[in-house]
C-alpha cells in the first residue's frame, strides 16, 4: 500500500482511540492522563486535513449520478469486467458520501 492508504487506516484507528479518550475524560471519578494522547491524535488529524480535503475536493456535485450511469453501462456491455466494476463501485461510494448532507 502507498503511504496515504496506510495513513487513512491509521487515522481511522486514531478516531476510535480519540473517542475512547474523550469518554474517559468525562468520567470525573478517575484521574485522566489521556489528554496528551488526545492532543497528539488531534494534531495527526489536523496534519492529514489538507490532503484529505484535496482528495475530497476532486469530487463535484452530480458525480454519483454519472458514476451510476457508468456502472450501468459497464455492467451491461462488459459484465465480466470485475476489476473495473470494483473501481467504479468504490468511486461511486466516495461520490455518494461527498453528496450526503
């Protein structure tokens, strides 16, 4: 995998850890030492924001509709082309995520 793909996986893990730390911070019964770790995680997320926004900015309104049409055409005329279908499906999921409110 390329470094960016590894970084996305690491960030997903960090988000889960951050949530657990925040939950621990809310518990007033114990001394919490997670604030430094949470600050480090927050910094990692802030560092990743520029390239994540750059990738997200590649999508435009209507891409999901166009990708659905492309998916249909590919499925209709080249149904045995699994590799390309998987690519279109991933791009379609990303485009749908970008178009959600």
